[in-house]
C-alpha cells in the first residue's frame, strides 16, 4: 500500500474485461465488467454499450479510422445505475457518464448524482472492430 497523512492505505486491486459482439455490420454490443477491491471495500460495475458505426465500414486494407457513437447502461452493484455516452475514433475514445444513486446511502449525500468524463486509448483492438 501507500501512505497518506501518516496513515497506511491498502493496495487497490482492479480487474477489467470488455468485449464486442457485432450485430448486422454497423452495431456492436460492448459488454464491460470492472471489479475493484481496496482493503475491506469492493465494488462491481457491469453493463453494456451499444455502439453504432458512423460512415463507411473499414476493411483490412482500408486506412480509414472508424468513428462510433455509443450509448450504454451500467450497474454499480447495490449502489447506482450509470448512463453512458461514448464517442470512439480509431483507438481513442471520450465518454461521459451520469451516476444515478440507487442505494440507501443516497439519503446521506442528499441525492446528489455524479457526472464523470473519461478519455481512453485502446491498446489491443481488432483492425475492423469498433473498439
């Protein structure tokens, strides 16, 4: 672990997996699951994006960089529902998520939901896939 303000924090472990299943050539279902644990605290987030390829579908020999637009719904187990919007261009993506509290803890934070913005770069990807 590490130390913050003289207090030792436990190591945070994270595991992430995603995939893609093409439907009809322009639509991809992209399920994801994330598990994180730090000391006694853990969270599980799972759900799927539905990606739609915009423009021409690239081939193996094509230099085109595909652009996809995605909408998704995720669940943070026993805590929140997450709406997700994603724009994916080649290996780059930008997303915005909105957490809607769905747990008993919600009453302590006065029903404040959260907005999250993410940038990502995908290292391993299919040459013709959306991700």
